[in-house]
C-alpha cells in the first residue's frame, strides 16, 4: 500500500471515528442511572492512599454504622454482582479511572500492588479470607489473587501504610525520598477488526486468573461476559508481546536452563 | 447496537487509528525508529521496551529478573521464568529493584572535602589524589570492599593490592557477614562453600531454621518451601530462634533459646544420637574424621578420636541443655529423634545467627557435624546449607578471595604453594605475593581510627560498594575516631550519599547494577552474568574502571609492583586482532568486554580447588551455573548440584559414594569438630539487663542506601524502631511509639518503640534493625569477634532500656563515655 493510499484510508477511518464518537456520546449521556460515583484518585504520599479499613477498624466499627458487616465474611462474600447482571460497557471514563487507580498502587504495569490497609504484621496473613475469591464491601473491592496461591503474601506486596508507629521525628540528613523512576504504563490490547476480541496486552505470568480483574468485581476493566471461563479461547496474546523471557535471545536453550517444573508457577 | 457497543467501538477505533498512524510514520522515516536494534537479541513487550536478564541487585539468593528498558531508562521488572532459583517469582525488593537506580540524590561527580565541604573535582584530579596517597606509602593503604563487588571488580582490586602493592591489606564487608560460614566449610570439608544447593528446599521433609528468618531475609527461598504446602505437599518447619518472626508464623515448631546457647543445642543432638545409637555408623566409619581446637584456634586444629568426641558431648543431655538454653526437654528430644531417623530428609538453613557469633566458626562446624554424624548429607533435601546476604559474598569475597588471608580460587596467602601458583598465573617475580596475612576488617578500621603515632598504621582506606560508617560494629571505636585525625584519608566509591560518604575525604560516583556489565555468585555456587543496559548518571563510572585507572596511574609513576616480571602492566586487555586496548582510559573502557577478559584470566584459578568455572559465553546463555562446571566429552558444560557425591560431582572417583576430595586429613574424610558451649563475651547484667539483637527487615536491604530511596519500600517501613516485649514495655511504662533510650557500654540511641510488631522478642530482649542511617544502632554493638573467622557478633550485647526523658530527640546520638571493649 502506498503511503498516500493509506493516508486516505486514515482520513476515512478518522471520519468514521468522529461520527461514532458523537453518536456514542449522546447514547452515553442518555442513560446514567447506573453510573457509579468514583472519587477521583489523586497522587499523594504512598502512605496516604485511599485506604480500606484495617481489621482493627472493622472490629471497632462493629457496633457503629458498619454493624451490618458483623464480621460475617461468608455473607459479605455473597454481596456481589450476579454473573448475569447487565454490565455497563464501553465505559471509557471508568476504564481510565480504573487504570489510574491501578497505577497509584503499582510502581509500573505488572508490579505487585501495595497493600492499602493495615495488616497484622507477624501472623501468617489471613489475606486469602477476602482475596481468594474477591469481595465487594460497599464501594470497595478486595480483588481476588490473579495468580496461583502463594502463602507468604507480604513477600511481594508491601504495605502502603506502615505498621511501624509513625512519628514525626526530627530526623536529620538522610536518604532523599525523591525518586525519578517512571514506570511502564499498562499497554492496550488491539483488535484485528472492529468487533474482534481484543488481544491480551500484558504478561500472563502472575496475572493468569483473568476473572480476578476482569470478572464481576472488576470495576472499569470487567468483561461484558464474565460467565465465560476459557478466556484465552478468544483472546490471544498480543503479537508484539513477548511472554517468555527466553524468547529471542537463545534459541538453543541449554538443558540446565529448563524449568524444573514447567508451569508450576505460571499455568 | 446499543450505546455500550457504540462507545466501546469508538474507543477501539480511536486507539487503532492512533497506533496505525505511528506505525506508518515509522515506516516512512526509518531514522525515527529508535528501536533499530538487532531483533535476534531483543525481546519486546509493546513496541519499544527491551527486556534482558540480570540477577537481582540485592541479597545472596540470586534471583534472576527481567529488566525492561525504554529510552535508556529502566521502566519495568519481571521475574525471570527461566531462572532455576526463583522460577519467575520475586520479592518486594526484587520487584522494585529498578527504582533503586533513580533516587534523586545519585552521586554524579567526584568530590573532594576542602575546609569541611565537599567540592566537585575532575576524575583526573581524583585519580591523581589517590595515586599520591598510595605512592607516598603503599603499606599504609588498605582497600575495604564488599560482597556486592562484581566478580571482575573484586578481581581487579585484589590483584592491584596483592600483586601491585605487595601486601594483603584488602578485606570485604563479607567479613561481617559470612566469614564464619567460610571458616566452617574450610575446616570441615577442606574447601569453602556449600556441598548442597537450593534444590534441597524442594525435597526436604523438614527444614530447620537456625537463628534464621528467611520469610523476611530470603523470601524467595522461603516461598520455595512454604509454597509446597499450597501444592498439597507436607513440609515441616522448625524455627530455632531467639525471637518470634514472620518465619515463626509458618513453623510447626518454635524452639526459643537463650542467645548463644545454640552451640549446646547442636551438641545435645549429637549426644542423643550417640546415646540412642541412632547415629550413622557408616558415616563415622567411612566418611568422617574428628578434630578439636589447638591451643591457638585455627582452621586445622588437632586430630581427635571418636571416643573423645563421645565423651565431650556426653554431658549435653536434653535435661542439662534445657536448663542452659531454655528449650524444653521434649523439644530437644524431638530434634534428637528427628536426626536419628534416617528416612527423614532434613535441611538445616542458617545465616547471620550462627555466623555473627563470637564462636561463629565453632557453631558452623557443629551444624555440619550433626548432619555428618547422622548421615543426613548429600541427598536431595538432606544436608546443611548456609545462606548469604549479599549478591556476591560467595562469588567475589570467597571465590575471588578478596579476604586479607585469601587468593583467588580458594587459595590461601599462608600457603607457599598457593602463592607460587598465583605468581605463575599473574606472571610475577617469585616471592612477590606477601606471605603475611593482611588486616581483617575490624583490625583494619581499628588501625585507621588509631593515631599513626600510636600504631595506627593505616593512613588511607578506599571503600567500594559498602557503607562502613553505618554497618561496622561499635562505630564509636572503629569508625568515628579516624574522622578526627588529620592524617587519615577516607576514599569512598558509592552511588548515593551515605553515612560513609558524608565523612569521606574523597567521594567517587559509581555506576550500579545494570549501568555496567557484571558477574556475581550466589549462595549455592551459582555464577551469574549480565550486560550493561542503561548509562550511569552524570560522571558516575564502574568501580572496576576506577581501580584500573588508579593502577595504571601507579604504573605510569613506575611503582614497580604494577609490572609483571616481563615489565608489562598487570592488566592487559586485547582486541580480537591482538592489539592492546587502554581500558584504563575511560574513552576506551567499553572498547572490549573488560569483564570477559578479567573473568577469563580469573577462571584459571578455579581449577586448583575444583571450583571450575565455564567460559564467559556459557554464563551469557544461562541463568547462572553452579560450579564446578565441568566440560563433558560431548562438549556440554555441566554444572554440579551436589558436591562430593558420586554421580553428581564429576570429581568423585567411581565407587567411592562420598568423597571429600579436599579433606584436610588427606583421607577423603570430612572433619567433625569437638566444641564445648562457651559463654558469650557480654551478657545482660544488673547494669545492662537486656539482650540487644540487630538485623534486617524484608523491605530494606542492609544499610538502606538503595531501598530507602524506593518509595514503595520506604513507605512500607519508613524508619527504624526497637521491638520490645509487651510485658517489659508495661513494666517500663513504654507505650507503642514512645521514644526509648537504649544504652550499651559503647553508645546510646533514642528510638521509637514498636510493641507486638513484626518481630516479638521474649522478655529481657530487644531488637533493632540497622537499615536507618538516622538511627545508627551500631553505635551500641560489640566488636568482639570469632577468634578464627574474625567475624563480629551483631546479634547479642547487653543494653539498658528506659523511657527517654522528655525532650529527648532522636538526632545526634552521642557516644557514651569511652568504655573498654570487652571482646577480642
């Protein structure tokens, strides 16, 4: 295809996009009945993120207006959108918000998120109580683990709120807290044609349980069809996305470099 | 089409349009295509991120990470799924290791202290100043390096000092971290480093943590153990410790012992094995010999007999050891039964607990001893294994031999044959290597902090890749006095301002991690390699270049040691066509792969002690290889998982089953040592009634110079604290977060309390992490050390604990009145 031809094609495509936008805009503003109210995330000190209640808060609030939670996790776990509930789709603003919220808790796309609530600092973490299946409490979502089960959660997930008693100490010269690192942003999937299933735009190692983020609790990035279980039946890995660290460098992988148990950690 | 579909399609179409425009733009103008890199070596995610492998910068586990680089900067990290060690997983530090490069206060130019202020100078001037100091009196110059030196960096420094300056005053901070483990291996097996490897963790029935908290310090290894439970396997964890930690939470049994009595517990296991006749007769008859300390303790000791051993341990009955250690008789019997069961696969893990110990070498020997006596050795999951805390404590400190007593490849300064072999490889005049062992860490800094007129023979120390101003014990004795002495000159190469650079006379900005090529060696004998991926900031340069430049400047001044016996410079680098590259000139440092050429020279040393290393290219392809890496008849380089075991180790003769081929008794047997429990040099007293233990936390690595600059890690643990038992706190009227005054005979510190925090010490003991330079706990610690390994004990000394008086601040901790040091 000559550049000039492709240019022309782009103009046509662009015109289509604009008209579709206008159409979509009015279609969108007509029905806002189900729109959620999000607090706009803003960049703050890592310890001051929008925080979920700590266990202690939960305990102390049991007699207050949170009494309905009553510590009955099993009952709380059922409070979630049903699988076949209609799901708002094409919510670009929601997607943007969801990605921004993700970015706030991660150093880069693919980094393990920090823990936005207090934890018991020594016991074997009871994280799985909420994070095994995922849970929604009011507006807050405790996402399910997107990876196979590991027990030592704090190995990878740092607390955004320190457990150390915080004091404003007049501590003198020391390491600067400023860091100029700029992390990789989440990539977007592509579609072969309008209406084609989008490709998976991220590594699936440690992010293999799609429903954890894209299931019924995945505000902003949820699937329109969360009842379907075999995601990669339709959603291929992005062609430009290299999944395996061995790709490219060394085709003749030496025998000692093969995994002891392939797929053990990354099905 | 409803409105959802419409919106979704709109968004998609917009994204597609933008993407296709970019592709077209690149196709039209290839010059703008910045990613024009050989596609065969580039792996991509998205269109512009280049991924490559590197071992993690932090601890001795040696995880491999995939580093994502875009536009000359690290933008993402992923676990390397091909890596045997971590199999795609990382810990909280590893996931954020890329951020360690981008703290806003990186050192970017050489600086000289003039009139109390650090002023920028040129590299040429900095090199000249160092050269002046060395040339004036080479004998008074010492180098203090690190287990974070890459292998080539350590090799250059080692050769410059030991060949070039004709003395052995070079020692790494690894002296503070695993010298006792090294001494334990050498005196037991005749050669350093573990016989087994991390594969044990996948197979052990029982893992014993000896004074070890891997849930925080070696998280990947710990998850290799506990994740087996998630897969439905059973693995028993026994935590033998002096305080409850995150590891304790996962343990089936927690045995809390009084500090230092771990020696008695080890002897108690031996006593029970012999008393119940459950020791391995085969091992005693075929594979072990017995040793005891000579009057002057050393690595070799004196020959002993099985009968002497039997008599020595006889008194360590569970009842006696229970009173000594505080561990219950039943728990001690459980350990005895465990080791007496030949079917069980038992892995012992330890790190700083037994190493930072005034009887560290003895404690290490005893741990090997109980495994040898019971025959729990040499099978997958069945054996003793020490861990290390630095990425190349094994690779550089131990294997390159940057210790004051060592030469590369496990050779020793004290051995005339070893010196001769070194002189051969380095092409030196016979007798050039000084036969006198150099100054070990504590002695080096003691002499630096002593006036020259009073025997302080060290006038200049060049520190690379470490932070002694925070990490040395008893800073008020070993570090601070030197800063008041006009003729003591401190040179520091580092990447960030630290407690050490602040006190330095000359600061050199260094390149770190993937800002340079590198090789390191982890705790399981695995040698690893990576390539430079991004440029260092400003004028920061690799430490290897810094040392080379100084060595060349000394050569130019005709310092004789900088020439080999043919008159050539000690360090020669060749292009493929055979011409010499002046790699000591910064403009030419990257003309060739300096790392590769240094490694190929160093590799020749690896044959003497059967620590065979493969050619550099093999490491480029692999995610590390465990030595000895032996070339097979089919040309494949084969690594070794289990040393001394037939079928695993190429150097074990056929039919031997187990062969300790470097046995110091020269009969292929390992040595089992006799050691009595010895009381620690300082214990709580009415005046100082608490034990003080120091250590690390998961989020911070060592002195925090890197991790305190990573927002996620700093946000998680923003400051140090003292962990205090709740009962002690109530008794002393200390609330959570209150300021506490800690005092030892050597120093004092005001620090906030954390009660029922992450670690929970028993009554009568406290714990303080050492990562926070603002709260320097090493003002209080003891510099008493093991008589053989010279490793100091950071794990126990006596302190007084009280609520800090009103108005006390945490700044400017001041030394207590000078007190005699009670240790050696």
